[in-house]
């Protein structure tokens, strides 16, 4: 695979900092006998934490450097995590995934709205009934409206489990943390 901008960022360990406290608190309340797919897992800031909690973890990222760092850290911590270098836009969710986690993966910039809309639609279609879609998105009225519009137009109904803003002090920013449970109509 070719080098990505993230391969360069990941020369610094923990480039994106620690998991959000609200994300940590949310997952601490869940049954640990679930499989979480962390799409765009990067260096594993969420992935490693959730694996330590006891969740079954699958991490996917385009960055070979990030995935190699996660492998080394998982081995040091004696954690079993399934990892794959792959483009999330072409990724097929494996059977048994209960939760899809996307932390800072969607941006809905002008040039990628269609591509990201197609990705979210594909993920929502592939997510099993009763599964959770968890997304952390940089705060912004327009991008939040785009995501909510995609969800409203999907053919499924959703229980809103969490819908609030969270601080990200490592980057002096605020994120919208949205967790939905899929229901058939």
C-alpha cells in the first residue's frame, strides 16, 4: 500500500491523544461480550482501551504504520485484536459485529460528501439489527445536519442512545458524539 498522510502523523506515538472521557464512560456501561469494529482505528487510541475493557475488537485503517503500532502495543499488553490494513470505503463488515465505531472519520467536506454519504449508507445497511452505530464528528452544524439527514433517509429506524457534545482537550475542539441502535421498521 502507498504511504498516507497518517503514516507521517503516526511517527509521533499517540498523535491524536487519549480517548474522549464520554466515549470511555459510554462503553464502560455496555456488555463486554460484544464485537466492536473500529473503522479508521489509527494508532489504536480507542481500540486498545476498549480491548483492555474486554470487548472483542476489530481494527481497520489505511495506515500501515498505525496498524503496526497497534500490533506491537497489543502484543505488549497481551491483547488479542484483529487488525487489517484496508480502505474503509471498500470494507465489508464481517459477521458478528455488534458495534461500528467511527471516531473522527467523517468530515463531510465539499469534495467528499457523496463518498462519505455512500460509506455511511453502506455501513448502516450492513449493520445488524440491534447493532450500534457510534460516531464522533467534529462539531459543525452543516456536517451534523448531513449525518442526521443520511440517517433519517435510511430505510431503518434508529433508537438514539447518545446525542451530545464532548470536549477534546488534546485538540482544543468539540465533537458531536452520536450513538444509534438499529431497528427494523
